[in-house]
C-alpha cells in the first residue's frame, strides 16, 4: 500500500507586511503570478516602486504613479512569476512597495516556502 502526498493548495494565498499585501496565484509550490498592492490605499498621487524578490529568482521591479484613489485600488501591480519553489530549504519570496521621492518602504510581505 502506498500513500500519495500532495503539496498544499495555494490558489489565492495572501501575505501582508506593513501596508503591503502580496496575493499569490498558483498551486502547490508553483507560482504563476503575484499581485502586490497597498493596504489601505497609499497616499498620493505619488511615484511608487513595486518589487518582487525571491531567494532563487531575479528581482522584478515596476514603477508607477498611484495613490489617493477614492476607490482604494489604484496602487496595484501584477508580476508574472512562473516559478516552482522547493519546500523546506529556506526559500522566501517577498513583495514590497517603496515611495520613490523619499525612499520610504510601505512594507514587505513575505512567504516562506
């Protein structure tokens, strides 16, 4: 008799840090994309840099002017990742938002694999 061990499902997992939330889309340990956004809506309008980094992947960045929206969803960016991370070996992926004019970090949201 053999047992089947499945990786944990991870469709729409969210992690937060400071005023940043990173929503992870994928399954098991595979990440298709992430959405990084400010929670609550960031002050602005101002120029913000969105950063995705992982222990085993190159860092991705995107800069845009956003913030101050009455709807609360203007500061958001999607990154296509398409990576599978090994479990239990210290890999961590993080989403961060920095305000460009004063280099202030709005927060860092991380997921340990």
